[in-house]
C-alpha cells in the first residue's frame, strides 16, 4: 500500500483523539479505537453524547 494511506490514517487518529478530549473523553482510548475503525470513530465521537 501507499505510505500516504498510513500517514492519513494516523493523522485521522490524532485528530479524533483531540476531538474526544474536547468532549471530555479519553483521547488515548479514542486514538487506539481510531487506528482500528478510522472514520467510523470520527462519526461516533461527533454523534454520541456523553451522559
């Protein structure tokens, strides 16, 4: 695969970690979740409310 794919996926994971921390969630946990499911993690972070 192209190295750009891995760089983009890693960048997305870092962005998701920042988004999660902004919503008072664990950035580290969401970083690892994002490495596994990528853009779906972004959707979950944005849509799900923390109760």
